C-alpha cells in the first residue's frame, strides 16, 4: 500500500487486519500519492506485485488508467 490510508477507508481496514490469520498480506510503503500515469508505471516497476488495487481516484479515472496499463501489457 502506498501513501496515506484515510480513517474509515478500505486501506485502513486492510492495515488493521494485517497479520491476522484470515487477512491478506499488506505492506505499507511511503510513495508519491498523487500520481500521473508515468508515475504509476514507475511505481509498478519499483514496487512489483502480483495484484494491484488502485483506490485513490474516482472509478472512471481509475478505469482509464487500468485500461491504458492493460493495453500496454
């Protein structure tokens, strides 16, 4: 997880559950929060992961970024 996990957010919920028996693995890394597409590309190289969940922007904006990244492979 990068950036700030706001109170009551899904990210905060994941961090609170980290380490519990039925929880997923979560690592919190400080990283640039307000990213453009070039920043997201760099982040995915620097912080590789099997699965990425983008939660900082609205769904339509997030869908555009995801679609662009999928097209790029």
